[in-house]
């Protein structure tokens, strides 16, 4: 059986071959209804564009770079699992790099760009570089993820971290908790993510008319289990420990949960705990962890689509800010039923 052709897709979708090409390559805007018809025809026929021929014709590599700080962080692993098939469906392969938060490595990738590293554009989640370090060179097709704001040159895709953190803290306040700790603050230039989450934490307190005990805002070098465990241990060693904790990632929350349970505390009866990122591990912890869930599928799809539009236009485009959605997922770590009073 012969492979499906672009003309076969056009015939099944009831559109012109040029329209199919526009959908596949992102060269022009088409209506959402037309795009869906073409995508359904592509799926039904199993059509795969001749990427090699297309790239030879337009001088491109057919590769996208996705650069993240850590591959062992579940959030980034889950995000990559959404990015790679989206790019593949658009006829691109994905090259993955880990920076370990090294600013020199991140800066070198941006400086050398696709011509030096054989990719057509980059999706970057920077950690070592602060906002002011990001490039103002419009020649590199670039989409930035995370807690940054576009400088007018690149696109930025993320969620509203302040609103999400405010909602997480307000949830704890709504449970009647009044000594709410925050684990993960990073008050330095590259700690934008943490700073936005701290801002949301403070806003929730202000809206509830509650003062913030500054000694309950605990910094961590990274958003990982070990730092979460260390911070929770220090909080529980206090004479006046917290009755709830907002953790700036689910990994931090898992470390904090481990220490709390090891000290014989009941979660959430003695101390409620909420995380951030909605990673799979948090759903299967004991108890399962309440969390802020970013729409990772939307972040991945938007990042790929915006990058391919920049590549296809082959000229500088104004930077665009895109806010993906998020939701608060309430699980046992904040809303579990209290054990019966033995007395």
C-alpha cells in the first residue's frame, strides 16, 4: 500500500493542497475549523510530510532545541513528554539539553544559536540567567518558558504564578490555618519563580487580613526533596511550628511530607501541606499532595506552535506573552478527614 500524499489529505479534507501545506508547515493562518479538518485527515490517512525534502528546499535542519535546567525534575520530564509529540506531529525532531542552571552554558546556547548548533529554534526554560541576561537578538527564533516576561523580542509562555500561589495560600487560610509557612523563597536575581510565589503568598495573607510571620518564609537553593526536608525540619524544631505549609514545588512538598510523618505528625490534621506543579509522584504519595496544576499540555502546545510560527515567518516578530491556565487540585494532604478523637 502506497504512503498517503499531501494531495490525498487535501481530497479527504475538502481543501486545497496549499491549505494542507499551510497547516503542516505553519506558513499561514487558517481557520480553526479548517485546521481541524486537515488534522483529522492527516490522522486518518497516517500522512507524514517529507521532512527531509522540505528542509533541503528551505535550508532548515528540521530540529528544535528544548533546553531545561534539570532532566531529573519530574515537572520538566512531563513537559518534554508533551512537547516532543507536538513537535513530531508538525514534522520536527527535538534535541534536548540540560543546563544544570549554569549561566555560562545558557548564555553560550543563546549566543551560538541554531546556526552553530544545527537547530531551527529554541524553547528555553532558563535558570542561571536572570531576565536582564536574556537576549535582545531577534535573529534566533526563541520561546521562553517559566517565570519571565518577554522583552519584546522573544515569546514567553507560562502561568500566572502570583495568582496560583495566592489561591494555594488562600486554600490553607480557608481551612482555618493561621501559621502558614512558605518553603522555597529565593530572593536573588535568578529566583523569579520563587519571588512570584512569595508575592502570591503575601497577597493571600493581606486579603485575609492576616499578618505574615517573616520567620515562616524559608528559602531553599533548589526546588527539590532534600531542600524541602531540611526546611521542614527547621520549621518543626521551632517552639511555635506552623500548622500549614505552602511548598513552591511538589518535590519540596514530598521532602517536607517525609519529615512531618517521620516526626509523628498527622497530615493534614496536625499540619496541612500543599505543593506546586502537579507531578505524578504527588498523586501517589501517602497522603496524596494537594497542588497547583499548571496546564502543561497547553504550555507545550503553545510553545511549539509559537516557535514554528517564528521559524516559518523567517523574520523577526514582536514578542508575545501567553498565559496558560492552572487549577488548584485539593487532595488528602489538606482536605483529609480528621481521625476520630480517641477520647
